C-alpha cells in the first residue's frame, strides 16, 4: 500500500523509512476520525495478540512448523504510571524483519488476512481457517492514545528480532533487536489523559480492567494484567510496622473470563449462570424472564444468546431508547449496540451474537456486508417469535406477564414486519367485553362470535374504564356481541395495518353505521327508522344548523339504547384518540367534523321533538344543541371544543328548571 524510502540504508541494523503522502493522510484519518472511542486501541492490540497466538498454534501443526513449548500461551498487559507507558505483549508467532516492513509498515494490511487468502487456495483444511483472524491490523489505532509506539518482535524459529518505532507522523524506524522470547511486545508512550479528547488514564488499573472486560472478556487466551502499587508493610497481626515506610507491590491477575456462555451447550449451563451473564451484559439487577439460544451452521455460521428482561425499561417507548445486541467476531466485541440485528419492535431484547464470517472494515465498527446481517436478523426473529408462540400456548401465565411488559412493542411489528405479520397477529392479546380479568386472542374472539356475525368489533380509547363506559357499546351489550377494547396508543396504528383476521373484517364500534339486528329485524327497523326520520327531520335540520361548525351530519342512531346522543366517525375518519395524538405532533393535525347520532327513544330527545313541533320558537334549540354535543364529547372522553358555551347552556337550563 506504500512504497517505503530508506534514508539510511548503510546497514540492516537500522533504517528510517518515509510514508508516502497518501499513507500519511490515511494514518491521520485513522488516528483522529476512524474510531469513535479512543479506548478501542487496546481491543485492537489484544485482538492482534490473540491472532498471533492462533497463528502459532496453526503453524505448529505443520511438519516443519515451530514448537509451541511448555510456556502457556498468554497475553500480558502492563502499565507503568511513572514512565507513562503501557505494554501489550504475547508469546505468539511473532514477525520477521520483512514481515514487520510488509505488515506494520503498510497501514491496513494484515498478516493473518494474507494467510487466509493463501489457505483458501487449498493449502489447509477449512476447519483450521477458523483459527485465523479476519480483520485488518488495527495496529495504528495505538496512536490515538500514544505519542510514540515501540514494537519488538521475534518470529518463532528465528534467533534475532526486529524493533519498529514511530511517532505516527511521517516516518518509522526499523532496527535489529534481541528479545528474550518469541512473540511481540508493543510499548505505548502514552499521551496525557484528556477527558475532553476522550483519552482516559490508561495507566490506571481500573480503567484497563474496564476496557478489557468490555471488549475482550471472551478472548480465548488469558489476558494477564500486571499492576504495581505501594502499601505499608505490616506484621503478622496486620499492624503497620512503620506508616512512613511503604513497599512496592507487583501483582498479576487474569482479567478476562475467557469462556463465553453462548458457546456452551444449553444443557451445560444452569439458570443461575444465564442470569449472571444477563446481568453482566444488560446492567440489570433482576433475573431475565426468558432466554433464547440459537446456533446456525451452513454457508455461514453464527450463534446467539438472547434474553427477555423481566421488566420493560422505563424509556422503552421513547424515541431516545438505544436498542441493539452485542456483536462479537472471534470472541472480540465489535459493536456494543448493533441495531441492524433486530427489528425495532424487538428492541427490548438483550444478548450477544457471534459470527466468524462477518467481513468488517479496518475499524471493526462499521459492517460492510448487509446480506449476512439480514440473514442473521431473519434467523433471530424467527427463533424469538417461535419461542413467544410456544410460551403463549404452553405457558399462558408467563406469556401474560411478558405481554404486560412488552405487548405494545409487539403490536408495532404488525406495521413494520410484513414478512412475519401472520405470526405476530397470533401473538396479540386484547382486553374485551367478554371478561374483565382475562385477555383474549383474535382466534378466541372468532370462536365466540354470534351466528351470522361477520365482523370483529373493537373500540379504541385511553383506558378500559373509559371504553367500557362508552355509549357506543350500548347496542352491543343488548345483543351480547363481544367488543375488543384497544387501549394502547399504538392500537390506533395497529388497526390501520390489521384490517382483517380469518376472513373477518375488523370494524370500529365508533365508526359508520351499526346494525346488529338479524334480517327480519332489519326490515322492521328500517321501516321504523324511516318513520322516525320524517318525524325528527325538522329538529335535526335545526340542530345541524346550530352545530355545523362541529358536526357534519345529524342523524338517528341504531347503536344507542340508554344514552341520548353520541358522536361517531365515518368509516375512514380518524378516531378521537388518533386525532388527539396527531394534534400533539409538530404542526398539529387535522380537525375533523364528526356525526352526531340521536337516540329517538330517549325521553329527553323525544320531548325536544314534541316541543319543537308544537312551538319551534319557544324551544331554546341553541342551548339544547350544545348540551347534546357536549354530552356526547364527555361520554367518549373527548375535550369540549367550546367549554364556555357548554357551561352557559347548563347554567341557562338550571335557571329555567329550578
């Protein structure tokens, strides 16, 4: 990627090489712009060390390959607060001088990637390919936290080593070295900690442990952190000998847990282990409600461990909620929140997904292949929905608990995920007039439908109490027809996409004309209604004139039995709740005129007609019109558009009747 120019070629012991102009630009981009978090450099260095250890094991399998030896394969991290240095070392395959020039001297070129390409030509078995890293080097990310970087390496099987040094500017120096053992040691001369620039104190033990646990907790090899501190020397009883005299204490500890739970067979993991892992990744004090495991093999591989929390986060239904699963490649966390792995309506899920087949860019933060991600997403969604269906059928109480917490999110999926719309529809639960305690599915509703009933009736509102008290349901109660109570805000959008089920159309009890009579009754009611319409024609025309600003039509009702009036919408009008939601948005929403239905059998309406027919001028039609309209608004839970006018009508009526 860059042609190096030697400025002091007199010996092989030391030479300084210049980066080409385009390479310097790329280096500057990597240091200042490519990574979103400066701490990621440690993940990159540890991942490279893990790749080197993998490669040593792989090459040792060859007949003429290097020996692994008796020393355990490890990654060591050591900080020196006084010298402001951080060292990452491994006893892996190491590099020759030429490999240093080719792989470290050229940005974004990876030795392991080169090996993968050669192996794909048939030099080794497919299974051994899984040992090799599939990323770019990521080495230069070290300059985000360091002013100068030194690398000392010796390839396994060679006697001498190589030293590489650079300040990340325009040049680097390569010279001979004599390290004690094979492998690579990288020493970072750290920049000062700068909170505004996002540079932590990477000599701090707790900072290093946090970063390693966050990104590299499941790296296969032990990550040994060496730290030192001063403490007062104590006697056998723990009493300080001399508070003024302190001794230097050096400690080594393995930081990473190494064995990821999601790689184990489910039969080998206890519920307690799953719960502990969930709390670790979700930062939740509670145990999860349910876990789902998935392992896919074939053209590409991935495995996943997902959790359903026991409680919905307080901000689950806010725009600012940050969903996403943790994405791992070769046990290295690449993205802490990968939103592309799940649809928005399953945002409550927590968990991890690991795949060795994902191609990533050099920063490992931006996925380059949407096809594989879409395939993983499809598999995860299918597995989760199948598990929820199993819960609903076999564990109804557990599913009801799930629904109370996350049912609103599942409803969102009806309008988002058309491929799984049928599966999601079967998962829906609704409150209904059939039972005050138990919720119902659409399938159960259909099984209880009356003979000849062709529609599934529902009514939207802000609460069960409000909907149950609506005058729109009077005729349904009289006929014993069940009505679904849709009381979630998302239900207004749900019914826009879920228009039928099992061949039955979903119909709002608050829209259009409702006639629940059988065929014989319909003929009789039709004749009665024609007669009453003629009787009420004059009064309805006068009421229409008074309320024309608020209603588009006044007519007699077929849905009221005990209330004097109600407001209904046309078939394609917004419901009052949806209209209210739209008006809360930016710029407000449309203001609708609805239909005022009168109950001709109600005593108040009947007496109004009698007074109007005997002496139209003596009846305060304007006051009664606003009283009826206000009554209808309050009965359905809507706000009065003219509260002052309604209050005036009430006061006038009280004055005349008292």
